[in-house]
């Protein structure tokens, strides 16, 4: 209940327990005062932060959740599970690296326990795009209603639950409010998992029966019963990694990113290019845009690696990036024709729009977003290309590119490209380097289009044998090889009767 402080640990007055809301979505948005925790450290942690070279040392020095009075046997259970899988812990530690310094700074500012810095390991494995079956999203796993309650805007363009800086602020506000309600960090953490009402009812039940009301004594949902012990197990491993056979590399005690305010409408691919970082790294820091497009109607804060901030701002001011504008597609219009008109790929259009297509044509009139080039040297797509007419020895694959598309760009056949890159099996991945035959020249777009039919008429390559991978769909495979679903089904009898694809299933794709 907002505004109520409880300074004694482990005891909750009956009147307060009865008045707690059943769910976070039913409460009024809290106003969090300057927190005065009953177990706050007496030294000025902020002033001491500069004395540390390693962020993990700061984390260890701030552990304060006390579990010594009522030891929970489940902590040892989870310690054993993680100790048997040290690579899992090391993976979590690695994924925390871009975010940990910022969380530690916020926790020290609020004098909150450093165990909370490890909470995303339990909630989302530090995956900014994680979504739970209950629609919780982001590193801190806010459900939509609680996210809105704590000021996280959500619409078709922006989801504040995936905005790392905003979601961190909201999570610490929420946890601070829970501590003020329950007066105990284990109870506050339990309520973060299952809701205030859930914990309040469990406390009320124990009070009625004359039982203790500490976390370990409560009857809670199974997930919540394991939630705090799992966090404390990770805490113990981080505190003494050698004892559990885990390696935790030092993390420099300095910011990983800066916040940059952008007044522009651009897509995340272009933003990553302006910063000079990989698309995946940029998206991990800026996961709040479900359509991967930033709208220019309001200022937007982006997170950019510290050493790339000046580069990003300089390139942004130079205008060397693509903006996006609405385009009214007519019913029956070809998506391929639209992609060619705007100098982009179907995959890129599909990433930023929910396209309603059948056999590559719009099933209804639809307004979509299309890229418009900015600046004299800005590429229409993200591909790394040699200038038209110049010799090219290799090509860096971009997201959405296909063997057919790359071959067409250089006036080659798929067979020629495959022969120069053994083991392709028709599958490309972003960042992969393809080696081109000696003497290959980058063809102009029009020339490449003209070259393709003649090249393919003279070549008679064998059909491609493609192995289905986990997560593949027929539509995605068809787009990858520039073929239709009908063609895929006509070449593979197994697809006519089976409803779904299986990892490991073999498909035939005819070379065109």
C-alpha cells in the first residue's frame, strides 16, 4: 500500500495485510520518497565507488539480504544445480556486462542491497527481449499493467518494459515500494514475483495460525517458493566463485553506454551503422522498439557504447542515414516491386511492418513504412558493397539476404557462388563473409537484374538439399531462396501432408 512504512522485520500488522492490493495493477502509482532503509550501510557507498576497479567487487561489498536467522534448505539445492553447470553462470555473467555498472550505480544511489543487481539473472537471463507466458517482458519482466503503473509507456512503436534505463528505474521504484510495505527484503522479492496480495494473504494465514511470518515459513506458489533461494544461490556463487568452480572475469568500473537524445525518424539498422557497432549489440541496448523504427514525433533516448558516442552523434548530424515514411500499398500490389522501388529488400520491409501478403502480393490495401535515403553517400540497405564496376573479392552478408540475391548482385549464378563457398547448404547468416570468384565485379542494380536471367538459363545446377533448423518456417525458407510456398510444396511431397516442419527434416529447393 503506497506510503506505508514498516521498519520492523518479519512482522506485518493485520490491518495492513488486509489492506494490501490483490495485484500491482490494482494499486495507485506510488510516489517513492527518499528511502531510509533500516539496514542501510552506515558508510557513504557512493563516495567509495571510485575506489573499486571491478564492478563485481562493488556488487560483493553491497550484499545485505540476511538469510542467516532462518536458513532455507532450497538455497543449497540451487547452489548445487548452478555449481554443476558453471557454464550457465558464466553465460549469465557475460550477458550482464553491458548493464551491470548502471544497475549498481542506481542501487548505491538508493542504498538498496546489491542482490537486486543479480535479479535479472533469475528473471530474464539478462535478455532484453525475453517474454514470459504471462506476457511479462524485458530484463526486469514487467507485465503490461504493472509496467504502465510505474510509468512504462507501451504502444506499437515503443515498449518501455524493454527500455533498459527506464525499466531499471521502474523496477527499483517497485522493489522500494514493496520493501516499505513488508519491511523485509525476502518478502519484497517474493512480492515482486507473485504480487503484493499473494504475499499478504500468505502472511495473514500464518498470523491466524500463530505461525512465523518470515519468507521461509510462508505457504507460497511453487515458483515463488524457489524464487528467493535461487537468487541467494546466485548471490553466494558470485560472492565466492572459486568455491563453486565458476570463473567471473573482472568488469571495469566504468559506464558501458551513454544516453543520447535523438530527434529523428530512423530504423535501428541505420542507427547501428551510424554508431559503428553490430546490429545485435545495438539492439541489445535499445530493445524498446518492437518495429525497430524510431519515430521522430518525440525525442528518444538511445543507449550507445561510450566509445562510439561521438561517432554516432557526428554521423547523425551529417544526415547519412535512412528515414522512414508511410507508403499506401494497393491491394494486389507486389511487395517485390515496392522493395525495388525504394532500393531495399523484402526482408527489411517485413521486419518493420506486419505485411498481409499472399503469394507476394497484398491481400488488402495497407499503409506500410518504407525507407528513404538520406545524405549523398547513404546506402539504401545495410549491405557492404563494392562500388559498381569495381573488382570485389568478398561480400559481407546482411540480415535478410539470400544466395539468389547476392548472386544476382554480382552477376553470378548460385552454383558459382556455392562452388566458391563450400558447405553453405543454402543458409546465410548476418555477418558471414562470402568469397567471390576471381574477376568478379560489382554490377549496378539494373545490370545485375539484366544479368540474372541469361546466367541462370545457361546454368543447370543441381537442386539444393536444405536441412530444416529449429525455428524455421515455410515462409522464412521460401523468402530465403526467393521461391513461393506453392513451389516448395510442389518439390517436397512431405510438405503436402505434414502440418509442421521438424528440425532435421530435409527439403529440396530447385535452383532457378
